[in-house]
C-alpha cells in the first residue's frame, strides 16, 4: 500500500512540475508576442483546457480521430513554448509568424473545445437512435381491404294464377284436415305438380 502511494505521489509531483513549467513557458511566449497582462495568463489556461478536452474524448472512445487531432495541436503549442523559451528564440525580438500564431490561438482553441465538447453527445444519440431502429420489429404488413360481398339478387316474382291459388288452398285445407299439420312446400309442389319456384310463390299466398 505504501509503495503504491509512493508511486502515486511521484506521478503527482512530476505532473505538477510539468504543468507549472509549461504554464510559465506559455505565459512568457504570449507576453513576448505582445499579449501582456491578464491575456498572457489566459493563453496557458486555454492550452491546458484544450488538452483536457482532447484527453476526455480519447477516454470515452467516441471519435478518437478528432480527439487525437486536437490533442496533438495542444501538445504542439505546449512543447513549442517550452522549446522557444529554452534559449532557441530571442523573446526580445519575436518573429512576425509567432505573433500571428499567438494572436490566432484563441480562435483555434475555441473551435477545438467546441467540437470536442458538443459533438460527442449528438453522435451518441444518433448511434442510439440507429440501434433502436435496427432492433425495432418490422411493422405488420397492411392487407388490402376486401370488397364487401355483393347482395344476392332476389329471385324474380313468379306470376301465379288466382285459380291455382284457390286450388292450392283447398289442397292445403284437405292436408290439414287429414294430418292435423300445415302442408309444406315440397308436399304442395308434389300435389300440384308445379315447378319449385311456382310452388314457393303459391305457398307465399297461403
């Protein structure tokens, strides 16, 4: 446990030293490039924030290419300041290209931070929506509406002579007297010797 704490403490000490030196170097370069006062202190903060945002993107696993791109840009700015203040650059006569880089850095850092901070949730939601659409069951097929059956036309009325109706009534009365029940259509047809449609028409008149 103590050995682990010792390793952690050593790492923290190294991180604090590196951050402090890098912070100071960035401040000195910004100040030498004409960004004096509070502006010179804002530059190292901007570089460190972009490094943190890029590192968080790399840790999440989403869009690692963008994370590596902005991590390299911020790391280059930090290392460039360290090298520039190591005696390789005359801070009393800063070249024009360095002044241009320092003046344009806030816009670059803002663009990188915005892309890193706000592009991941949208892409995650798009991936989630796409996955939900893939997992959703296919909708049931819509069957075409079946047409309503056409009504069966009623059979045409069969003309029945009045004399035949009167004769059928006598046959029906004789059948009721003999059997005690009303005569049915097949029996009526057989007694009268007429076709089925006419027998039904006669039965309707009884």
